[in-house]
């Protein structure tokens, strides 16, 4: 026993001495090339055929080269071609996100440009797809376009309008014409910026003037970028405004489309200094008009267009547009355009989408949510429309800064914590806003990404958290550091300097550094250009003659200034700012009589561990006892107690207590204990777990998880004294960083199980099972894949102290094939062998002892040699509880298989498992058909050995292999001969209850939307 204990402790030490890899950061640069921007003016003439859902016409582009170099080539965005087929970047991104709507779309539902030609100053040019992207045309110019010269491009086209899959589309006869016309790519000081259309990831376009002439049936109402030019159409809109007033109290919801008029009309819109043009047409629109006066005396007209969808909410929408225009004008700079418009229409790309002077909004659910979306989208006129950021490459610039301002708007008009509409029963004990809580959870889980990444590099959840909310909170922190007045002046100066231009991140950062008079690299490098952690700790407080001495420790990666707030009687009374600290440093805080101190009381620094930001000036903070779980509270450590009831065949009903420290978001150090009394076994049993999750975000690693678990349960009954087992399992797992947006994830785990089992007064059997495994999976809507490979060294000390050891290598690969929408065919192949076999020839006792570690085609309680799984019944096979199986090993779904009968080998075995959804739409996907086939080698000392074949099939009800019921229809003779009871059909039904796959901590750590 001493030798094996030394071996066990050596492995444990190896687990906890793993070194970390070096950090990697993205970077930014201040531009050194002289600034210029091209001028692109457009005249577009199109006709809508609402019976064919087509748009026919042409665009005439005047392109003025303001670059200091001659242009010899051109890139034209044909973004409507993104909806042409499954090969486009848009289609591939949607599949990566797990959305198959477009993949399964019929040809008639898709869209693209047709009959498109390109003429440059009258000469037709030949164009090709750029780098395989059908939505980007590339061609050589027939002549070099010199600096300060201009050319004219004419592009006739027919647009087949797709159904609504993203931004451009139609739902019936409601049209959303966005990203809809051929558009030159931006050429700036960094070169050309051709970019395919993406659902998640926005755009970058040249400024210019637009004249757009739209011909369509005369009873359509059109809302668009620009100013309406037709007097007759203005009268038509005014009549709709009057009609809307008269129908204000109408509660009838009618979403049907009236017949289209046989009379056609042409409506004309003009816009100056815009870089895009969007329009929306619907025969059902209500129209409301208002106006707002800016501080410079300018009057801006405001409009809302909506249908009966959420009509009651939209009757207040005009006021939201009015005050958002006024708010942004006051905070950032005056709105330069003649109108601001919000349209309620179909949208399959989020809650809202912005275009110059106009925004489209989907369904909202409640008034505050509608106000929030309208405000955010109207705000994009400043941060996208007027400051024309490259949204695709630097999403944080427009989404992050704009979200910062819409947060300020919300705080002004909806005071109190931002609850995002959640009920007070959930949010009442939350110290932060809901969004701060969500972002902090993502950071603590190690799944956040640097906001500076390219839009297509984000995982879909992080596109929101990292591009919108994290930068918004960071800029709120910067505002607190600089002061609101100074921050607003800096931003207003940025607006004046760069309006109607394309500032890049280097321009914005250089402006903030220059105008603040400080080096703010700590802010941009720490919060924007990295996923580094902030973690200041208030280590100690010492009362001094003229105040307090605070000991500060910087435990994180970011060296930033920070605020400390002193509290008296629960109220903040004084805040002091300190310059960045490293390691342990002492600071002085003036004053007297404070109860406690808090670093970053507003939580905007996103400090990874707020628990060490709080300290009382005297006395201790005792842990708080709660029920089940709760939100993290920095003032008191929290433990949670709750009663539990468990069940297995040998302990019977177990009643006891569950203890954990799992406040939300979960801490890095996690503990969970379940202790109960088994009324049948009359033993104290249960489980324990201590785990430390270290997000890395460095090198190739995403997270390292250190864990120690333990279990103690009864093993059998019916003897003079019931047997039980006990385990202690230390492990370390390395989760690899494939990129949050990657469909791949993989884990390398090393764990060692020290198990003892036997009778209560003498656990005479023990073993150490050390396993190194590598597992991975590829998330795919069509072709999900996973694998696991492991090598396990098993060391036994038998009843007669005869050492037994063996080495097993096994693994599986699983591949799914979606053969029709939401219907999948799955194939799994398993195999294993023993390079080193245990010597089981000496005694029957040792042979039985080592048999459990065989390769097992049926993973039931008998096969669980390291006690890794929770089984309701393990060894007796005389009740329904013993029919439990787990989808490990050969994954056969057989009940009533006695120990050692079939499916076991200490030489080698393999299995093929096939299951399929039933190809009938109304049959739910948890109802499947299955077939299992396997062969295993039976060693015989006299004859050498032979291969045995088993196979079976049937119907199963399966929920992600964690919960399932398996009903056999056919089994071969070998199985039928070896099942212990075939007289009762129900005894042939097996089931899965795999609690390891339902583990709350693992689900939390690995959850992706």
C-alpha cells in the first residue's frame, strides 16, 4: 500500500505543477499615411414587380478618385448574391452558427442579381468573383484613374429579392431593401476593403450623394433614406398620417395585404453625405410624423412607420425617436440630416438595423425594449452614419461606443439598475446590471473575446457581449476616470473633427490620448485589444492618524487606475482615484469613521473577482448561508445549503444535505458536497467535489481545470454486511483554444482514481486507475462529430496481495449526418485493446477482480471498474434498476446481462452503433431507431481464443445520450442465451441516466448559445 500511495501522490503533484503559456495580444497603430476618402455619387432607377418579387433597373455611379495614387482595378459589392446558394460566406456563417433556415431554402425563396453588366465610361468590362465570393465582383479598369479624376460606371441589373433570411428580403408583399444595390468597395489609406456579405458582421462604404427613383404600385407606402422629392407622394404620406390619427383607437389586428394597385407611381429620394441607402415598402403602413428642435435651432422631422404588429407599442414610438435624436445631439453633436425615421418591419438579423436617417425594427415585446432598440439604432446615425467606421474590421467602434451612449440614455429615462425586462424576483439581489452580470459571467467562464477582433472571428454570443456590452462598460469606466464633462468634450471634438469621414481605431485612440492629455494605452490595450483580466484586491486596511492606509494588490493582467469608495451607514460618502498599481502597494485614503471600502463600486472595471474588492474597516465578514444558489455578493462569502433526496438499489432512499459555494456567476474555486444517510444500508454516503477553473486565453490553452472528487456508496446487498466503495479522483484538464468562433473544442485530461471497495470494516480491494484521454467535438448543424481516445494504466492489489496491472487503449469516433431538416443519422465506431494484460490465471478471485477493467461492449454497473458513473444498481441484475447502461465503451443497450457473460474482453473488441431519426416530420427527434453490432475476443488458455459476435436493434427514446429508454426489437442468439431473464419483456428494456452529462458545473463552463 505504501508503494501505491507514493505513486498516487506523485501523479497528484504532476497535476498541480503544470506551467502556463505566454500571453498573446492584438495591437493597434496610429496611422502614418495621409488621410483621404473617395467620393461616390449614385443615381438609381428601379421598378418593383411585387408579383415576381423582382427589382429591375440600373445604377449610375460617379466615382471620384481622391487618393494620391492611380487606380487600375475595382471591387464592386454585389451583396444580394449572398442569398444565391449554399456556398456563399453568408450561408457558411449561418451554418457555423447552427442556423439551417437558408440551407434548406427552396430555390424560389433565394435571391441574387441577374442580367447584371458593368460599363465604365461606356466600355463594358469583364468581371470575376473575388476569391470565390459571388457577392464581390473584381475587374481591371480599362484605363488608370488618376488622382482627382472621375469616371462613371453604369450597372444594369435585375434583383430577385429573397425571402427574409437576414437584412435584404421580403415577407409576402412587405419589402426590406437594404444592402440591395451594386456598391464599390472602400479604398482608403489602408488599401481596398472588399468584404463578402455576412449576417453577423456589418459594413463599410464610401460617402456620397444619392438620387433614387423607385417605381412601384401606387398604394405602397415607402420609407427611405433621404428626402422625398414628389409633391404628390408627400400628399399621399400626409393622407396616411391623417388616416393613422383616425384609426388610433382601432384594436383590430389585420396583417393581410390589400391588393396592389394597377396604377404605378415613381417616388424619388435624395440624400447628401451618406454612405448607404435603405428603403422599405408596405401597403399596410401606419405613418406618424413629429419634429424635434436641436440646440443649434435646427428642426429635424421625425417619422415612424408601422403595421398592426405590436401596434399598441408603436403608438408611443415617435416620442422615442424624438428624444433619442435630441439626446445624441446634446451629448455628441447636432444631427445633420433632415429627418430621422423608424420603421417596424420584418427583420431576420437582430432586433434592429440602422441605415442613414432610417432604421428598421423587428418585434420588441414591451415598451422599454422598443425604446431601447429605437434609441440604439437611431444612435447609429452618429456612430456608423456620420462617423463612418469600418464596422466589419472594428465592430467595437460603432457598436461599443453607441452602446455606451444608449446606456446613458437608459439611465436618464429609466433610472435604476438595467434589468432588461427581467422580473424583480430574479434581479432584486443582483448588485450589478443584468448586462454587467452577463458579461462578467462570460469573462469568468473564460469564453470572452477581445472586442478588437474582426466580426467573423466572434462566437455569436460574444458578438454581442464583446462588441456591444463590454466596450460600453469600459467607456463608462473611462468616463468616470476622466470625468463626464471632459469625456463629453473629447467625444464632441472627435465628432466635429471626423464627421462624414472614416476614422479608424488609431485615429480614435490618438484623439483620446491627445485631448485627454494622458496616455490611455492601458485602457485600449487592456479593455479593447485583449481579453486580459482586471483583478485588484483590497488586502488590508490600517487606521492612521490622518486617514487610512489601504494595501492594494494587482492580481490581474491590466495595470489601470482605479477608484476606491468609502461607505458610511451603507451610503457612498467619498471616492478617491489612484494610479495603476502592480503587485502589493499601499495607498492613503483621507478621512475617518468609514465602515467599509470598495474598489470599483460601479462594477464598470469588470473586475474578475469583486469578492476581494470589499473590506470592512474593522471586524470580520462572516459567510452568509443561503438556499440552493444566489447571485455573488462581494460583502459576504456565501455558502448554500439545501436538503437532498437520492436513491439507489443498495442504499435505498438517502436523505441529507447539499452544500456548495456556487454563487452566480460561478467562482473560479468551486465546491459541492452531498452527504446523506441511506435508510436501507444504514450508512453515511455521498459525493464531494473541489474544483478550480483557471481561464488562460494564452497560447493554445483556453482553460485549465484542476479537480478532486470523491464518492462513497454501497456496492451490493444481501450479504451479512453490505459492501461499499470509496474513491478519490484528482484530475487536471487542459481545454484547448481553437478560437471561440471555431466549431471545434477539445480537452486533454489526466486523472487518477484511487478506489477501495469491500466490506465496511475492511475495504480489502483497491486499485489505482490512471487515464490520459484526449476528446474533442465539432459542432455542426449538418455533420456533428466527436471523438475520444484514451490510454489507461490499471494497478490492482488483490485480496491475496497479488499485484495485477494492465494497460488499455480504447476510443471512439462518432459522425452525424443530417439527411433532412432536423433529422439526423448517426454512426459511432468504438475499439479497444490491451497492450499489457493482467495475469488473471492464478486465482478466480483475482480474475474476477481484474475482469471489471475489461473492454466492455455493454457499459453497465459491472463494467464501471473505476466507479466513474452513477448507477442505481450495479451488480445483482435482479431489478429494473440494474438495467441501467451508459453510452460508453461499446454502447450496447442491453439489459439483464450478468457479469462476465458477454461483451467483455481483456484482449480486444470493437463495436458499431447506428441510430437514426425517423424521417417523418411529426415524429419527434428523441424517438429513434438503433442497431448495435460488435465483436470481442474471448481468451481461452487451452485453445488460444476466438472472436464472438453480438448484435441487436430496436427503438429508443434518447435525450443527448444523458437520458434514454431502449426497447429491443431483435437480438442475436448469443445475447438471448446470456440474458438472465427473458420471460418478462419489460426486463429486456434498458435505460440511461448519465448524471455526468447533466453536471451543472461542466454545462456552465462549456455552454454556448
